[in-house]
C-alpha cells in the first residue's frame, strides 16, 4: 500500500520518536519534530488515515499513537536509512573478532557474545551445516585393522571417527586412498561422493574401494549426527528491556523459544536462503509469532560459501539502524575469522 510523502514523513518521525522514548506520540509533538509546515488539524487527519490503514494505533490510555507491527514493517522496508557513519567511534572499536585457530565453535560463540554485548539484546548464531562439503580427509593407522578417519570441514572444524577394517592397510595404501578422495571429491557432500564413487569403484583397487566406502559412510554419519547448532548469548539482557518487564507472558514465550530452539532454527534456516540483511517484525512475520520482538539477521560464509546465519533478537522497539550495522559487520568479521581459521588449519 502506497503512502503519500507527508504521511511517510510523519510515520517515520513517529516511529523514531517511539523507539527513543517508548511512549505514544501526539500530534503536537509530531508537529515540532517533523519539520513539516502542517497545521495540527492536518497532522491529526493524516494520523487518522495512517491508523485506518493499520500503520499506527491509539492506546486506550493516551491520545498519542504508537506504531503497529505493520507500521514497523514499512519503516524497515522503505523508510529506514543506514550508513556506516551512524556507528559511534567507541562502538566501531568494539567491532572486532579474533580468529580462534582450530576452534571454530569458540569463534562462533564469541560472535554471538559480541552481538549481545553491543546491542544489549540476545545474539544468535546458527553454526555451519555439518552436511556441507568437507575440505580434507586423512587416514591414520592406529594398529592392525584400526584406522582413525580425520575429517576437516570447510569451517576448519576437525572430526575424528574410528574405523575397524577387515584388512590391515599399509600407510601407503591409506595415503593413496586419502589422496584419491581429496583430489576427486573435495567440495562435494558425502551423499554426492557416495553416488559418484558407486560408478567409479570398478576403476579402483577392490581393497581401497572398501576403505573409501567405509570412510564415506562413517563421515556422513559423523557429521549428520551433529545437527545444526544455535548458539545464543545474552538472553538475560531481555529481562532488563522495559517493553518486556510489564508483560510476563511475552517473556515466557520468548524464553520458551530460546529453550526449544525449533522456531529459531526455522527462522535462521529461512534467513540463510536470503541475501543480505533480513528484518523480521513480530506480529507481521509468520516466522516470528511473538508480536513484541523483532529479529535482524545476516548470512555469513566460509571461503566464499554461505554456511550459516547470525542475528539479534530484541524488542520491536529497537534502534534498527544501529542493530543492522552491528549485524552486518559481525557477519563479515565472522566470515573472515572462520575462513582464516579454515585456511590456516589446512
């Protein structure tokens, strides 16, 4: 629904004032803040139109108006402007993420904590999908018919699995098998490798083909067992948010979402298929049924491949410009940190 320019300006002014103060905004205040040469009567008429369109609402206890989820939605989509200059020097200096070599989970946890610390809301990061392609496989002979399978994931995480074999493979055979897999199948998922390997087994020595099949099955099982993880930091920050302190039922719904994580996983998984910053307004998005919260997300990548999503959960009345910039920069910092870790580990 298209809104005429004067109404857009008033709606933007109202939402920005409401974000700052958390109180209904009256026509007299809008007249002072909007810098529009409009009479109070004209402003009241425009606000009545916005209320009829569902963008603002009038609380019973006040003559002023507050934005609705629909109003926040149009604010986020068409009225919000963000530039790097909105970030204060102190905030910019805090936007740092040091790579933890060989510890991608620690780096991800640090990112969630940084999002929480800088916004004073809850920071969330969906760890990379483990079913994504591996970057390297190695076989280490432990003893007769006992082999350690070492899998390095694209984000630098190392997974180990013990293989019990019918054959006592030599070190040279193990090297040959690992080199074949790393040369021909790197960047493919284990399911894709299994399909290709099935058609190529006749070209490979039968003993090595058995080892490769066992490795692919074990690797697939190892990574599939580790379902995508959601790291959450700063949930308790939301206990201090004024918007939630008067609504215990809203807080209960929010912490139930944190505890079960199913809704979070659906939201982050959906967001991972979109590009750039995404804003989900509670009450307006089916993915965020709680009308009192909003979620700002961004995807992150490892070595050019998008592997996960991060974001901030806070009240609908949040400083979107600041949060968007923090989420955007953190996604880039996490991408760089995990890519650096993966490259260094290889």
